[in-house]
């Protein structure tokens, strides 16, 4: 049994007078202890909603949840808020995108750290403060005693994100969710933060979900990658396998869109035509079909089947009727090769 | 912190200087002038000239201004034309009544307004929210004199629960060392007098609180609505913190920043603007004195009142900024 098992997760947002929007649609994946799993996709692909659903942080009104999320044997989606509050911050913790807005501007760094320790670890104020000092040191913040008394605006962007990470690992969670933790940071700081995360996961043996639109982040950090498009996972594989043999046309397009340093400067950068708004409902065909260079008539013949391009031990499922590098049209039950 | 206070107090000097120029110019620009106000419209030019010479009005303007300034600095605004007593003494005697009334009204507005605004925001879009929004609209729009008479009619005349006017029961005997009647009762050990003063305060304070209450409800609601959607509140939820901690430390501490400013401004408005309420309830404060002064063209009173109110405003604003600095560390540093 994996640490985290997400089964057929779906999230639908409803607003009165408007069509319901299915942001996440039948998402299934596992995270094992000590494993880093990347979820990649562009804005609106449902990757952040997936992470919020795992945390139980979706708004009570207007968001409808389907499927199950099991953490260490405990089913989270059916838990009441009171029980969920005990899980959040203790068993599963989250690092958000923008550390400037994610930290409370009028509360000291120390208090924002100790409050999670006094809440979950049962520490008293003094003990929590000593522990907070250790945590800041662990995430590489010099002079932690002084920093504890400071406010977020007195810290640099990278420092703030280190504080966010310290808060997240404070109670030694089993699962860490990082939602675009480096997007708001300078490139040089990005590398430091990723190094820090990699080391923390290796030391603590916790599982990690890395939500990102940056394939470079995934390449350096994750063991497994799930590529999301329009609310569904369209391709899953080990990181090496995915980069070596991208099989969904969308994944392929993303990889080709990365500028290469050895490319001819006269060449145009590769782009995926259209935008994520040009889409088809999954029950009528492939959502990526309008933007796909490999599209054929079969793409719109109903929900696209999942082709298994890997082996039972090293799976590589692709939700596509005409995966890249395969000339066969995939039908339900007819697996390429 | 000390430097902050000193800097703010130093700012008072240019503000008051500018205001004194404006006030001086405004009074000189009034048609007629004090000589006609004293002598009547049909005064002879000789009599007017004599009075103007006596009052120093024939001197160059800059000299008059310096004289005015020199006196104002010593809080000498001249004698009230209503009573013949120095304006400053008249005002000092009446200020405790106005402060007491303003604080009582503000207390009602804050104690009811902040919880109501918070509740409306957390129950956004429900009937509680609609009720709070409509109610606050009514509170802002309903004329105070109308509301004051309604309150007086229902609670004082019809039901007889509370007194109709004044600051205390005229038959009661009480000493007033400070002029704050509620406080006086406590100081002199005469709790009956305090209770009597509170009963006299309730209706005027209710009437006076309608506008600040409405404003505080609205600002609190809008501010809380903003803050609950902030990322750091989501962070607090992701930490699994208890709802009470999230509400107090993460939502209210941030949401109170704009509310603090509004409370300060409203206190200034209350101190300056209790004119109608004080008139309806025959509450002997500075507002009523000022209203009478305007009717009787009592220029020294008007000038003194405006300058004193301006100082009060500036000082209140400074206190608000100080409190703001306590609440918001970002302001403290810059």
C-alpha cells in the first residue's frame, strides 16, 4: 500500500446560473514514502485543484468532490473538518507558490512557525520556540534567533520560502505538497530551494508531490511524473522514461517548447498552437484534439482510451489514440505493441 | 516608537499654521465683519471705524494675523459674544459632555459594528449579510434629528424607560470634579449619579452612533471579505489551525487595519458633529454651544471651536497612526 492513494478523484465547481465546471476528472495516482511525484500542466489543467483536494482545502460551498484520497490508510475525503484539521499540518503539509502573500504580514515569523508546533506537536511556547530555531537552521536561515522576531517583509523572497518550508516540515509530515514553490523566485534562488527540498525529502523519507508547470523542476527532483491536461492525467511515466520517450503529443509539445542552448539561433521557438481554452469535453473525445498536430478522426470518437506503452513493472500509460512514435491507432483494449 | 511620536507631533506645527492662515482669511472674507455684527447693519461709518480701530482691524493684515496667532497660541480666542466669558473657558466647561457622548456613541458603534460586519462577511450572501448591508445603508441615510426624535418618543415618552433630555436628573445632587458625569460618580463614590448619567447618555449615544455604526459595519465586512481570500489565511488552514486562531490571529488582525483608521476618523466626526444630537436632547456640550454661536454670529466662538476641533482631529489621527503602527509592523519600520 502506498503512502498516498488518489483514486478517481474529480472536482466539479458549481455556481448558480452557470454551467458546472469539472476542474479535475478521474485522476488516479500514488505516492510512496520517500518518493517525489511531479504533476505537470499549464494553468487551468487542474493540478493545483488536485493538490487542494488532497489537502481538503477546497471551499465547502460550490466544490463537489468525487473519488477517494487515502493517506496512510485513512480516507480523507469522507473526514469531517474537525478530523481533517488534525491531519493538515501534521500528516500532510503544503508549500505555496508565493511566499510573500502566503505568510501573514502582521505576525512574526516565529509565531507563524510555533503556532503549528503548539497546535499539533503539543509543545509549550518555550519548547516550540527552541524547536522553531532548529527548524530555521535546518532550512538554511542564518541567525535564526533574530529572524524569529522579524516579520515577513523584513526577509528576502528566498528566505520567506525557506520559512514556508520550515513551517511545512515542522511536524515531520508524511506527505509534503509543493505547489509551484519556485515560480515566484529568482532563478538562482530557485535552484537553492529545489536543492533544499530534495535534501529534506531524502533525509526525512516523506513523500512529496511537486506541482509545477516547469519541466526543468521535474527533471531535477521527481521520480515519477504525471502530465495533466484539462483536468485529466494524459501521460504518466518515470522521469527518465518521460523525457526520453514522451508519448502524448501534449507532453512531446511541451518538451519541444523548451528552448535549447544548442539550437540554431535562426530557428523559431517551437510552440503548441492554440490555447488551453480550445478544448473538447473528455466524454466526446480528446480535450487536446483541437491543438494536436497528430489529430485524426478517431480522436473525436469518444473518450480516448489509455494505451499502456510500458511494462507491468515500469508502467507508462498514455491517454491517446495515436501516441508519438506509434503508428497504430489505439482502440479500447487494443494496446499498442 | 518615540521618534515616530516626535515626528508626528512636529508635523502638527505646519498643519496648524496652515489652518490658522485659512481660518484667518476665511473670517476676514466674511461679509460685514465683526464691527457690523456688533453694531448692527445700520451703523455709521464713523462708529464702524472706531470699533475697527479698537479691535485692531485697521492694521495691516500681516500684523493682524500675527496678533491673532500670538493669542491663539496662548489659547486666547477672545470673549464669547453670547456670554461675555472667554471662549476657551466656555469650551473647556462643555467639552467633557461632548467627549462623554462621543465615546459612548463610539463604544456602541464598535461593539456592535465589528461583530456584525464580521458576521455579515462570514455569512456572505445570506439573509444575515443582506440585513447588515441594508441596515447600515439605513443607518447612514436616516437623518439624525429624525432618529433622535423617534428614539426619544418611543423610549422616553411612550415607554418611559429613559429620561428625555439633559445630562442628569435635575433633582439629584452630585459633585462634578471632572465634568465627565459617569466618571464623577465613580470618583465621588456616588454610583447612583453614575447610573443616572448613563441613563441620560443611552438615547443620545444611540442616535449619534447610527452613522459610525453603519460605517464600521460596512468597512469591517468589506475588509474581512478581502482578508479571508488572502493566501495567508489558506496557509493558516493548511496548517490545520483551530478556527479561533485563524479568526483572531490571521483574519481579524489584518482586517482591523482599515477599521482602525475609520474608527479614528469617526471619533473626530463625533466630537465635532454632535450638534444635532446635543440640540435634540438638550445635552450641554460644545456642539450645542457652537450651533448657538453660528446662529448669533459669535465669531470668537466659531474661530476657537474650529481651531480646537482641528487640533483634536490631528491628535486623533496621530493616535490612529500610532495604533496602526502597533497593528502593522510594515508601517512601524518605514
